[in-house]
C-alpha cells in the first residue's frame, strides 16, 4: 500500500496548472462542476471520496484511491 499525503493545500491547483488546464477544462474532464474545483482549490471544501477519486484518476491514470478524512491523506490501496 502506498500513501500520498497532501501536505500542500494547493496540490490540486498545482497539478491543474502543471497540465495547463483551466478550472473549467478540469471540471469537464473529470465530470465535476467548476464550483467544486474552485471550492477545493480555495479550501472552502475538501471534497468527497468520489470527488477525489475522479480527480486522482484523471491525474494518475486509473488508480483507485481511498480517502482518509481523519488525517486528510489520499491513500492508494
């Protein structure tokens, strides 16, 4: 089992920018709303397990992560 700790609160924004995507483009590619992407990037929401699965799957090509809400870690099994 591998753990990916998201220590940087700007992880999503940084990954999105690395891929050269706007929030709208990321929302379209993941099936999420722009509102959801904006809220996660701004820190006003942390996102559900399903939301993070969609985001992680997009960036990591098909992995199936689990989210630990207690420690706010992204955990891949």
